[in-house]
C-alpha cells in the first residue's frame, strides 16, 4: 500500500473460493496465486465451470475469497467495506462484459460518459477522444440496437477504460463475434493494455486470439497453470 | 439524473403510457374535488356564511336531522347569552318550504328565520335587510331559477306570501335548495301553517329551531357547560353541516371514491416501476459492477419516478381544471377550489412515490455478480 509502483496491477496470493457450505463444497478457486503487472495482457483459458468467472469475480471485488489475499491497485481488498469496494471498482477497475452489456437507452458516447457520472473519479479520459481511439467516433450517436456486435464491444472497451483504471477485467469479449472481429477486438485490448499501462486479465474460450496476449494461463478445476500450446488443438 | 433522463427519453412511449394513466387519475381527482366542493356548497353554503360559531338545538336531538327536528324556546337564548365567552345569542329558525312566484315559477326554499336587526340578519346587495314581516331576502342563485326582485312568493301549504326585497351576495344554499331569510315571526307563521288573516296562537311565536351562538373573539366556548345550563344540545357550525339533508352521505361517498383513487394510483405506479425495475435487472447488475453505488442508483430511479409523476399530475390537473371550468355554471353542482386540488395533487404524487419507492428498492437486491458470464 505504501509503494504504489511495485504493488499496482493485480496480485492474488493463495486465493481459494469455496461455494456452498458443508457437504457439497465446490472449490471454484483452489489456492491460486497470480500477479499481473501494469501493461500486461494475461489470458485465462479453460473449460466451462473451471473457475474462470470466479477468478474475475474475486479479482473484480465482486466476491470475497474464502481465503487468500487479493490486492488491486496496491490496495488489499480484505481491508475494505462494501462501500469502499464499490468505490474501488468505480475508480480502479474496468469491466468488459460478454456481449458488451451496454445500456439500451444510451448512445455510444453516453455509454462512455456514464462511469464518470457515478462520482468524480481521479483522472478520467475524454470520452469523445476515447471513442475515437477505439474507432467508434463515427457511430457516437448510435444506440446499442443500432450497433453490430463488434461495435458494441469497442464501445464496451472504451467505457471500461474511461476512468483510467489500473485493472481491466475482460469476460469472454469475443463470444458473440466472428473470427475477424475477434482479432480486431483482442488486438485493440492488447494495444490499450500496452499503451495505457493497465493490467488486463481476459477470460476466453477463443484460442485463435491468444497470440495477442503476453501470457496465457489455463484453468482446470479451480487451479491455474501455464498454458502449454502443444497440449491443445490450437496453433 | 444522467441515466434517468436518458431512459425517460429513450422509453418515452412506455413512460408516456404510464404518465397518461396518472394524468387521467389526476383529471378524475380534480373533477371529483370540484364535484365534492360543489355538493358541499350546495348543501351548506348558507350555513357557512352565517356569523354563528355554534347552534344550540333541542336536548338530545338526532344530530343528522337537527335542523328539521329541533325546537327550542326563548329561555335557551337567555341562558346562552349569559354563558362565559358568548358574545351574543339569538333565535334561529330553519325550515324547508315550497313556493311559487307570481310569475308562476316553482322554487324550493330553505327559510331561515332571524330576528330583524340581529347580528344573524344578513344584508342584501341592494342594501335592504330582514325587517318587515312578509318579506324575504333570497340567495343570488334564486335568480337563475327565474325569481326577480319584487316578486311575491306564495308558500305552500298555507299560502303565506313573501315579497322578495333583495338578493344576498353569492350562493346561500342549504340541502341543495336556495336560502331565503325571513323575519322570525314570519318564519314561525309559515312553519305553523298559519293562513293569512287567521288568528295565531301565542305558542307559535315562542318556538324556533335553535339558538345561534356567537363566541367572543378568541374565546373558546365550553359547549357542554352551556348545554347543561340551557338544556340544549350544541353543534359547532361545522358539525351542523352534518345535519344538512344528505350532506354526510354525499361527502362520505365522494371521499371514499377519492380514497380509492389514491390507492389505485399508488398501486398502478408501483406495478409499473416493478416491471421496469425487473426489466432493468441485468443493466443494474452491470452498473453496480462498474461501481455505481446503491444510493446513486436509487436516487436516479426515484428522480425518474418524481419527474414522471410531476409531469403527469401537472398535465392531468391542468386538463381537469379546463374541463371543470366548462362544468362550472351548469346545473351540476361544481366548484373548483385551489386548496383541495393542491392537497389532492400532493397526495397523488406522494402516494405515487411510495409505490415507486417500493418497486425501486428491488435494485438493492440485484447482485452485481450477475453481470459476469452469460447470466440473464
């Protein structure tokens, strides 16, 4: 907490998350340790139910782990109450959701402005120029139902980045996209991660996009291991 | 407000539909208020405009028919005059009568008998007062029925004649008929059915309906003590409204309808925002995951409800007042009064907000975790 530079990004230390109580315990996360440095894009692959979403929930301050330590932007989450966790999410964590999850009533530009209306955040970026950066300025006044899947995801990425977060959590960003759009979107994520120095964790099924990532981890039954490309069917 | 306003604009069709329901309820409420005020005026405006603070009726008189059943004597007046805090007391006679003008117009009247020159005797717009026997001052509303100054009314059944010597300022009605002020002796003769020229028993001049009591300025009368001393049963001016024919039944019916309207509007608004909130669950989960606080989400949604209710109620009241203006002056008893309309609008908005708040509280139960994954 004292040394901001060395502790920013995401640190998980021996994190375990157990669902249910007593007889039918499910170990969603089993003694996970992971450090994601600022400017690093880490992909997490693995079958459904392996614990990938739980990893995002714990890293994103949405679920408290059963044991272990989680630190985001140099802050130990265990020390924070609900209100402070909400503020931490608002100020330091960006979420990119599966199929974007945009607000139906808002135009692309307003989607990006939305997080800044929750409260004054530290060093926000200009929504219009950010929208331009993700290649969506020409669609600024369109609402989600007027946008394609790829366009929505671009807006979703801009929305997640507008507060200048230290941690970007990305949940299956290409689930609803074709091959070419998927490459574009993950390429965009990689570029933003590297230029903005944000620590990014991306959960994905899509092995075709992994070459954009700095590190690929594989999740199996709640355990995390370095991904070995030869083991899979992907290239 | 950022999101609330944009959602109002985006789903304007849906919100307009809801607003239209609230606006219609507001219109209905204004009309009911006007009707209820009009009925009250028709029933008791003659009493309301009297300078009396209370009436002392015959002991143990039935309260909802006090004006038609009670008979008291001069002793009660004297007794009341000497009660502490009483400025003055004077006899008051009240009787319903049917009359016909010399022009052939039939008119129902509430004859109010007062002592000529007493504080209870009103003054007509042309300056005349209740002085001579056989004369009457009529409510201005009698003009609409076709009665003119100088007309002579023949009162059934005995055929007593009353000359119209003046009209009072504004509406003076009692039990939905026009009030006519006559000298007490004339009133007593009409009530006793004394035919013109007939010998009158002295007993006729000893009885009247009630003692009208006027409290001294700022005095708080002990009605019970006065009643014990005078052998009477008192009703305050306001309580005496209930003794006007049909008054209690009419007002309680209308109040019941108004009560139902409030309940309906609160439920309708509550149901609408419940559906809207359920519909927004995924969106709310995303907002909460992104770091929107519960408080700010609640504030936003409540602001949205308030804007909708204010706009809809405003439009409805406006339309209701216009409709009401068209009704005023027709045979329908209708009278728009700003105060009850303001109170009713405030109640409509407040109860709507209660309904909306109950619905919107669901936001607090949305788990931001559901924003992750393909959960719906």
